C-alpha cells in the first residue's frame, strides 16, 4: 500500500498558519505532496482567508523541494450544475462541466499562462469538485497537459490519452494494497484535524510516496482495468444509496 498526499485549494488566500505547520511536518519526514494551486482565485469563500503577497515566490520554493505543483482549475468559481452527468459521476456544481470546448481551452490556457509568467512548470491538473466532461480532457490535451489527478482505481492508468492518478475518498482511508491519494483541504482543517494528519504521517511516512513515484506505478493491463471498473461501480452505487 502506498499513499500520495494531495492538497486542494492552494491559493493566495488560505489558512497560511496551518500551511506553515504542514510544511514543517513534511520537511521533517521528507514528504513531497501534490499542491492543487488555483492560478486566479476568485472564490468568495476562499477570499475570506488571509492573503500572502509572496504567494508565487512560496510556490517556487515548494516546487524546488520536489513538491508537485498541479493546476486546480482556473478561478474556482462554479458556473454549472452537473446533475451527476459529469465524467466521474460525482455530481454537484462545476467550473468546467458543460462549458463549450473553446471556452474551456481559454480558461486552461489563461491558467497555464499565469503559472508560466511566475516561473512555475505545470504538467498535471485536477478540477474543482472532481467534475469534468469530455471537453475538459480534450482541452487539456490540446494545451499539452496529459496528467489528471482524479479517477477510479488502485493504480494510475491511461484513458482517453490521459494518465489518471486515482483519488477515491474525501478523507484518509488506508487500503491494504494499491495507491491511495489522500485529499486534504487546509481551509477546512482545525488543530484536531491537523493532529490526525500528523499521526497519519508519523505512523505511515515510509509508505508515503512522491508524485513521480506514483506515476511509476502506472499499469495498463486488463486486470488493472477490471479492478478500476469494479471500484467505479461500487463507489457510484454507494453514492446513490447514501
């Protein structure tokens, strides 16, 4: 069993006090998380948090440590409702689902330009609220992004010409085998939640891997595809029951 740590909603406005504590914890155990960075944060809820004027300088420092900087949408503002017709059947509001291909290309290109102008290299993407449509993947490929940190499975896989690194649960759940991407939201965490994260890392730091190590686990054989489908149907059924 391997663990990959993913942070959502990294932006100029966020819980910087808790982020500093996480950084010290990661440095202590040589953890290299994935940071989902919103390049042009316009989310009113997130804007209530303190703003770091040296945000992009900090992002470059994290990238120099080997932390993976991923593009997490463009502005984190939801414009459409998926009605559970999004690609992964999560449901809920979306920044990308239902938006015309041309508009999605423009949004993603603007985001990539912001990263580039701040000297940050990007190779992977994940959408706010896990919501995509087929056009999202087409837009990403047209702009040279072929890796998405979302999907169903126990190992990275290839679909629609994209490498998917699965992300299954909203909280740390340690599976007996495979890869588990642990999704964390700093802005929703308190000291109690941080203590849980600290405990998780202290007990399992040898199982926590980097993004590059996760990519090395990519398997595109028939058995892996079958496992992915079984997990997909199980989680979809579970959501419908709930």
